[in-house]
C-alpha cells in the first residue's frame, strides 16, 4: 500500500492492521516516533496525520488516508520548528524519549490555539507521559513556542 | 604489588600515551594491558591508560565513562574535562567509550560503608578508602547512586589539566617559546605573536613527551563553563527525534525479536505450543530460552503478535503468590535473629519507652516498577570468536563478563557498545535482556538479533523496588520529641541484585536502613534497626534505593511525634538538627515557602527532610483539599550539594526527582496475584501527569565540603512532605503508599 511520510511517497507491503508506528519504525526506518506503551497511554508515538496529532500505535496503517508527518518532518536540527526551538531554549529533555511525542502534541495543539492559558496547556499536554518529570519545562516551552508562533 | 599499593593510596594518576595519529590522556591502568579496549594495538609494557581525552587527526574526543540515563551525565562529564582543557563543548566529540576496568566508580562504595555521610572523621574516611579499593578490583564501571558528578569531579578535571599542560609543553618544544608565555583557549595553544597551534596539530608532539602531571586545578571562581548554564550537547538531537536510542539502533542484517517469559518472575517454563505462531507472517524462528521463549521475526510488531499467540505451561512463582504472604513475611521479620544493622542507638530507648505514653504506628511501601519510557532492548551478534552487544546499560563490565560466559567467547572478544537510553531509574543495572538476546542470537550465528521487550513484558519483568514495612514507637515530653525508635523490615535489594550477577554481599546490607539511620537529628533516645526479611519477589535498585521507602517512614513518623508534642513541624525539626548544613536546608525551605503564613481554608503544608547519598534535602509541599480530591499546589526544595556544577541540569533533575517521588506516592504499586504482577502497562501504573504537576521552586546550597550528585536525593523527602501536607490539610494521617488507597487526588 501507499504511504506518504514527511512529503515522501513509500510503497509498503504490510498487513492492514499493523499499527502505523511499526510501519514507520521497522519498515521505513523512521524512528523519531517512539514505542512506549502500545495502548494509547503515553503519547510517545504521536505523529500528525493530515496535521492532527494521533497515536500511531493505535492507528492501523490501512486506515491512514492522509499524509503523515513525524518529528523528523516537523523540523530538522538545522531548521528547527518553533516548538522544537522552544524545547531547545528551555532544555526540556532529560532522557528525551518522550519528547518527540510531546513536541508533536504541542505543535498540533498550538495550531488550533496559539494563545493558550495554563489550563489549556494542562488539558492538551496531559495525555503525554514523561517518566523523567520534565513537565515544568514543557509548560514553559509551550508558552514560549506560542509566543514565537504568534509573532511569526 | 608495589604499583597497586601506590594507586590504592592515591586516588588516581593521570598520564598520557601515544595512539594512532595522536595522543590520549587518562587514568593509568593497574591491570594487564590487554584489557584496555582503546589500547588494543599497543605492545605489552607500553604505557597503558584509560583515556578521558583523545586527540588525533579526527579532532578532540572526550570519553565519558558514566552512562547517560537522561540525567545529563555525558554533558557534565564533558564539561568537567573541557573546563580545564580550554576547549569549547561544540569543538569536541563525546564518546561513552568501551567498558574498561579503569573506569571504576570511586564514589559509589561510600554509600555502602556504615558511616553517616555527615561523619567525616578519620575513621569514616579510611573505611571509605578500603571500600574504594574493593570497588576497583571488582572493576565496577557502574552508573548509579548519584555518583557521576562526585566520581568525575576531580578525575576528569585533572585529566583536562594534564592534557592542557602537556599540550603547552609540546607547543613550547615546537615553537621555542617558553611555556610561561603560552596561553590556551578554544582548543588551541596561543603564542605571544597572536598565532596559534591547535591541539590536533600538537597531538603527535605531545605523544612523544613526558606528560605534565604536576597540575593545580582552577578555583571555581575562574570557571568558564562549570557552575553556569550550559547547553546539553544532546539537546538538539533530543528535540528533533534524531538521537538514536537503544531501541532505535540498527545494525546491518538485523532481525527483530521479542520474548515471552514466565510472568511469575523466575518461574520455570514447563512447556509451550507455538503451532499458531510458527506460521504467522514474518516469523523466522522460535527459540526456547531460560524461563520462556524468544520469537524472531522481520518486524517487532510481528514478533510481539506471534509471541502472544503462543500457549504456555508456566511453573509456579518462587515467592508467595498473593500479597498477604509478602506482608506477612515482612511482619514476621521484626525479631532479634533478623537484625541486619543497628547503626544508631543513642540514649536509652528501652528505659524511655517503659511506662511512658508510647505512640505507635506501622508504615508500608509497595513494590514499584522502574518503567523507564523506553522499554528495554539489546542487539547481539554472536560469531565464533567475537560477540558484539549494543545496548543501554549501567553495568557494561558485567554485561561483558556474562556474555563471555554464555557464549564461551573470550572476555576480550566481547564488545559492548553503550547506547543512549530512554530513562533507567535503576532498571539498567540489570542485564537479563542481554542474556536473553544472547540465548537467541547464538542460535543464529552471524545474524544481529535485536530483542525488544513489549511494554507488558518490561513492566511484569521489571525487578521492582523493594517492598518494606516500618514500625515506630516514640515518646514526647514537654512539647518535644524525646524518644524515637524505628524498625524497618525489607528483603535485601543489594543481595537480590548482586545474586543475579553471581556475587554475594560482603557484609550487612546498609540499604535496609539507608535514609533513616543517618538522619542528623539529636533526639535524646534514638534507635534505628534494620531487619532483613527473607527473599521474596526479585528486587532491584530503584531511584534512591533504600531511602525511597525509608525516607517516607522516618520523616512521617517523626512528623507524628512532633504533632503529638504540639510543636511546629519545621521548628522542631530545626531544633533537633545537630548538623549545620542540614539545618540550613530546612531554614531555606522555610524561608522559600513562607512557612507559618496563613494558607487559607482547606489547605495545608508539610515539610520533610532526608539525608541520602550525602545530600541533605528538605521539601515543603502545599496542598488543597478540593471537592475532587487532593491537589498538589506547590513544592519548595532545598538541597546541599557542595557545588552546583551544571545549574540547568540541576534544576531539571531536582524537579524530575520531586515529580518521581510524588507521582509514585500518589498512585503506583506493583502487586502480585497468582504470582503475577497485576500492573502491566501505564494505565495501571500511571505516575504523575502534567496537569497534576505542582509549581516547583528549587534552591541548591553550596556550604558543604564535598561535591554530591543530585539524581536521587530529591526523591525520598517528596512522599513524606506530601503525606504531612495532607495531614495538615485534612487531619488524615496516611501511612501507606500509594496514598490513593486512602485519599483521592485531583
Ligand atoms: S506508544 Fe502509543 S501512546 Fe504509548
Ligand atoms: S524526558 Fe525522559 S520520559 Fe520524558
């Protein structure tokens, strides 16, 4: 079947019910999206489908109709997306394993709300688990990213 | 033996050695030459060192032996070297290096020796020295116990300074300019005429001259990098999904595997039927291994699907199948025969208790999974005369030995490539995943096998934090705490852990009362007794080890006594404190939190103190008792660490430690039913979510003489500060973790 990821077309020969996460990671070698729980509890696998944040561990690849964007397609070390730049500025990551998902969740959320209140951030970001406890810095980074996106 | 004695007396020696195309600086080896992996091409008898700095045609590489578990260890270690070497962090490569016995960890043994971290008497120091030697001979390249910074603080700076001075001597030889007129900056020696010689250019000359080892370390007031906010070298990679973790790593020709193990930890596999799995798409091989099977496929998901389709006949658990049996074993351990350690017995507790109005309480702490967000994994390639292992590990030397044993390949022919890990919290002090990957890979010689645990396997087979129980008795008199007697029972974490490495524990396990016995309170009658419970479920070191349960027991029971005495929780702790630097920590959180000010209705604040890993840490937690449950509003933390080497990382680690401590205290436990862990994923083991995260204010105090690590010490005071705050807000005293068994949280 056909799959467009980060602007590139791929032909993959897999079961329809294989979760998108594993197609990305093991078939296409795109490892920015992480496996954390496999049951929609942690958000480490978050990618965008048609610009909207989804849990790729829960999405059968056969159900993907639109273009997929992973953290690798959001921005690169040389051309950071505003959310990634904020994450670097606040030095959010500890182990960093959850951060691809956190960043993808934040980027999608800020698309719909570029001037979030603290309560908005709490609601939008609480589905993503961070075992290292980087939550205070995530809050700060989301605010910085929102500010920079508004003035962009 | 002369050499060994010399080195045992001095902490370390830094020297240099020629390497292909350049020079390396590092600690001298005292073992046989062949064991140093980066020196394999040297002749016997040539200078042999374990390098921290390598300069060759490719540039400057800083070798940072402590694993980075997310705590920023690579960056801090690199900065310690770069500070003295006069090079910028963006001019170097950072390499965790290959395992080698000279990367012994000198700070770790300190925690095992029975002296309080506050007791810096000659006796205590000398016993630490003995333990240090022991650690060297064990060749323990272990990352743990918050030791990365204390361990490297002098060693790595000295390596940087020796390298710098030797490069200056080389520049002097090359240019004819006296050393006194040379300066160093940005990876080069600067000549008086304004020109410069880069370290890379100088490396071949430096390799031929005697290293300059007579160096003085710079005073912290002269530091360029340390003590100032620095950008972690991995921060961009970690913000762009471009950092490969162990689970992401690829090796050419690699196949994907997973395992299914007896969910009753350590139980046998009596048999299995894989007929349904064998024909599933992508399945390549099904391999029986110790306690289960490995399934090899062309894709991780397919391997997991196939593993789930196998039917098993599992043997019973080698521990009580239900929790009642575990608690009963702990409850029965409070007797004289099972006393493991009584390192504190001040005054006369028995006399003070006799006939007095005794306050009694029993406390409990459950098993807890480490559950780093990255499930554990390892890649292993077995060949006839060589094995390669790629994995994230805190114990590379043990991995090397275990792999050699399992494969029959010589120790020196096992190559352990240490990868980035997505958290550990102690999980990666275990290496079962590597052993299992070897069991699978040796059936497929020449093919690299990547073994990835499913989250469920990871959580069920996570060697959890110890289960523990404490019984306190106390007496208050004239508004003061007069008598405090605490007994703590738990199985030995260290014995369980070392047992899996085929080692036995030399002496008592002081972790059984760590976080309790060494608290610097001057209570007139004060006794701390550790009881060793029998081995139950297999257990392992979990962020802050014994103190993770004992800090809760010790401080909450103290709080009960203070409340009974009618004293103020903070003032009475301060009054009882004999150790100046610890008192300052309590005073700091008092000031930060505005202790004593009115919080308004339905609110409460609690304070807790715990000295662990030599770090005095105090925390104040503020909560509100809302209609939906307890909301944690704010936390104030002060910790005495001697010196804050990396302030951003310090702040991040302290906050992370507080969130870790609070989250698990709120809602996490591992319980066994029918011998099987009932929690197998994050829906049942949640921890803290972002919306529950309080505002956290952090202060690092720098009054102490010793540099200390901060990865673990913020954990132990978090749970008791929360329990004490809940008591202040609601009048309800919670004596068992997780607290949500007794009260709701927002
Ligand atoms: S891996 Fe998809 S939500 Fe956890
Ligand atoms: S940074 Fe480690 S899980 Fe979030």
